[in-house]
C-alpha cells in the first residue's frame, strides 16, 4: 500500500474551531481536504459533500457554519458534525464525510493519504 504524508501546518498555528485546507493528488486526480480543531482534537476530511461531490467551502478555507458548531456545505447547506463528520441536516443526512488520518508529528499537523482514500 502506497501512502503519502502531507504536512498541513504547524500544530501551534491551528486554533479551536479553525480550519486549514490542503491539496493532494495530481492532475485530474487532485483533491482537497481540510483539518479542523475541536476540543483539543484534530479531524481531517476530504473537501467533498456527500450529497453531490462538490467542494464545500463557501469562501476559500471557510467550512464552518456561522455558529461554528458544524461543518457546512456552501452549495446545499448540509450540516455535518465536526467530530466524526456525520451529516445531521440536509440531503445526505446519515452519511459521513470521508475522514482522513491526521496526527501531530514533530509539532506539525500531518495527514496521511493511502491507496483508495482519494477515491469514493
């Protein structure tokens, strides 16, 4: 299994309920993801709504609802829980965002992309 590690940002630069977007893959296979911090934990997801595979940020790197309680799809208004990515409101209710493994290594936020994680 081939994997790649993506250094997203310095761990101390990511604040509570803040997001950081990153890209992975190349050419037609290029996709985006984002990391969000919540209650001392990090969550990483593909930047793709489960209703229709479109990017979700309504402004560059803006993924959270106005109250910062959910991840919100700008196109459809679907709301996803930050922790776990479960859709709780909108067309894909009950489905989860595509989660990506995220960790802190040597003070950096690192997302690991493995075979199949860039596909549906």
